[in-house]
C-alpha cells in the first residue's frame, strides 16, 4: 500500500505556496516593488514558517498495529479499532477487495465484515470535514497486522484512543 507524501514533499508544497503568498502580500502591505529584497525576504520567511507548519500537521504517516493471536482477541481489537474511528468521526466509505476492485460501502455495512478481505478500506470524515481531515486507508495483512495510512494528526489521535 502506498504511504502518501511524507515530510519533504509536504514541506515543499506548503513552502512554495506560502512563499508566493507572503511575497505578494508583503510587497503590497509595505508598498514595496516586487524586486525589493525586503519583499523577497518576507516571502521566504513566511514560506519557511508555512512549510514547516504545514509539513508537521498535514504530512502522511503510517501506523502498523499487530493483531492479537486468537480470533476472540482479534475480534475485540477490531471492534475497539472501529469504535475509535467512529469517535473520531470517520466512517467506512469504500472497501477494496484483494483483487484490487473497489466496492462502495453504505453506512449499513459494518467495517469488521469488510476488513477481513485482505484489501484496503477507506475511511473518511462523515460530515464535511473530509477536506481538512483527509482519509484513512486501512489494510489488513493476513490476520497479522493492520496498516493505517493517513495524516499525522489523525494517526496520533487514533493512537491515543487505542
């Protein structure tokens, strides 16, 4: 499963956007010509700040969780995992089968029925928060572990709940 953009790519994205915005806004606010070193330095400072803050908050990371040995413990862990996702406001949107075909899932299908198929399940914020929260991708590997990929703040929140 792909892991998504890490720190460097996310930093460069936010750095370039913040630098351009900072450059133009600083130039206009201080009534400076665009080739002024002050406008350029202001843009770079704002870009550096925006790049670091964006990368720390919005980079993707991976969480790997070992599944318990017995079926009973594994079922209890899966229920606890799904409960944590529900408390965070995530719900199952799509379940990928082991053959790679995605199957849209309605709210009526419990995630525990879909997590056993060896594919990737996609969780998304329920009520419009998905743009800022991103999605969580959950892959179950041969009843040995769960791999969760998503934005770092959602992963940290999930770790705290488990």
